[in-house]
């Protein structure tokens, strides 16, 4: 399951550089996560780094992109191949 950034985002700029897949970019009003690139840091870290550094807790799992651990690992392998 990819993550998403809600409108509670305060544009603090701490999440973007933490993403090992470059899935986070500045959107029109708040940061956004590209679900095609988000692996919840599977393959890189034990926990999603954006969630770890977010000061306002605005990065939940995206229910529109439900993925298993195996699917996230396969996505990681495709992205890093």
C-alpha cells in the first residue's frame, strides 16, 4: 500500500529528501507521493522514512493503493533494477 500526504501537510520540506525512491514531490499546494514509486521504504528501511520525520502526522496509508509486502518488495526491485 502506497502512502499519501493529506491536506494537513504544512510544507515543512522534511519528507522529500528522506524518500529513497524519489516518490515525494512538491504539488500545487502540498507535497504529494507518487504511488508508482512509493514502496513504504520496503527494501530500504524497516519503517517509512517520511512518516518517521513528519512533524504533523499527515502521511497515512493510501486505501486506493492496497499492496501486500510482497508487492511492495517487487516494486522496490523493479525501481532499483
